[in-house]
C-alpha cells in the first residue's frame, strides 16, 4: 500500500499522483507550493513552511520517496533541508528523521530520490521545510510513503469500552456494545455481519463506517 500527496490515478492497493508510477511531470501546479509562513502544527517549530498529512488511521510507516519541485523555471523553489515529525493524535509530535532533498532535474523523466526509512507507527506525518535551493517559495512535487501493516482478522463476540479511532477487521462477524467518542472515526469490516448490541453509543461528531467484505480485501 502506498500513501501519496495527491490522488489522480488509482490502481489496486495503490494510489499515485500520476499514472506514471515513478516519474514526475514538469507542471508547476502538480504539487505543494508555500510562499507564506504559517504556524506549524508542532508548536515547537513556530511559524514556517510545512505540509501535514493525515492518513485517517494509524499505520506502520516505512520507506519515504520524495519528488522535489520539478518546474524547469523555478527549480530553486524546491525544498532542501527538511525535518520529519510524526504523531498519533496530531497534538504530540516526535521528530523521526531529517533529509536533504536534492534539486529536481526539471525533466519529465525525473524519478525523485529515496528518503529515510521511518520504521514507526503514526497517523500524521509533518514535513517542515527549513530552506530551499535559493528560490522565493518552498515547493515539492510528490511524496510516497510505504506502509507495512499486518491485518489481524478477528471475530469479536463482545467488543466493549472506548473503541478509539480505529479500524476493526473480522473473518466473519463483529458484535459491539462499545462507545465511539466525539471526533473519532471507527471502521468495522466483517465478512458476514456487524451488530451494534444494547449499550452501543456513538457520541456527537463521530463517524461510523461499516463494510461487509472479506477481511483481507
């Protein structure tokens, strides 16, 4: 599974910013550009140029791959030194890596560069650009992060308590009398059925997703 910056071309189990799996075009608008500073979600970093990714669920993150800004007339806007922070809740952040991103080639055959192996669990990834290659803005074309999550296909006879912000997979069925608290999303996926039994509560500002299909699909 791949997690990327934009989602224009979708293939089974992967999403790509372009239908070319490895190269990036030279369009100025195909990517992220920041020309004004803003308060960083990680308050310890103050104001700056940053982009934050929310993957909805917690994943085991692996290899990063970065395509820098690839417009031939503004290659200097491409990011250079970056800091990578991760978070489970979007509030508490941990620095997990730094990287120097080389300037892009400005050609349609530009294949980007490998970034660090994150090897950590997170829902949020925050990229803070410290500088660029001499331009007026901070820009990046695309980011790919590999995900390695093993799915536990369990049957739940009595799924109770605080269900958290989580996805539950089952071979056959899920029976739950648990609580979905405010601002959380819970996703149940079972092959046969999902039953909300007596005592089940979904508070205001929650989202409940139910999918009936085999666990590993």
